[in-house]
C-alpha cells in the first residue's frame, strides 16, 4: 500500500462524466500493468480497464466506448475518463498495479478476469451515479 495515490470520483447523474486519477512512482509507471477494478454493493470485485507498459489498453465489455485510460508521462499518472455513466457504474473503484516489465499487446487484459495476486492497490474511491 502507499504506492498508488488515487483521486477523483464522486457523484454524477446518468449520462454524465467523471475522471479518476492514479499517481504512482516512476518505477511502477514504467514496469507495471495498471488500471482499475470496481466493487459494487453486494457484488464481487471486477476488472474494468487496464493498460500495458506499451500503452495497449483493455476494457470490460460493458464500458467499452464509454471509459478511456489516458496517461501523463511527466506526472507518472494514469487517468480513467468515464463518460456516459450509468447507475450500474456505481461502485468503489480501486486503482491497481501488477509487476509486468515490458508488457504489451494486451498482456494486462488478464486482470479483467482476476484480481488474484495483485501487487499494489489504491485505497478506493466511491463513484455514485444517480438516474
């Protein structure tokens, strides 16, 4: 813990937008898969969006076309831009990172289906979408 600094989140109405940020050390930024999981009330944690070291991104089917990962190399920060939000997107969102030096080509997409053995977790930030 402590390797990932999360910010963003909050409340929005359906159809609105929010942006999450995850700031990390240069080492983590360079050599780790990074992205976001979320956990809705009463549900299991699920992978949402991830980025490889080479910038390849992977998204959960239900957020494709609505969510986008971007990055600011100078700030060692990655962002999850969430547009066209739906009440079903309400959850606690967790930034996560897993050691994967030289990852690319969608390698980090495995995180969409599993949260087993993740190296670093953020503290989580609540996103609430009202209809």
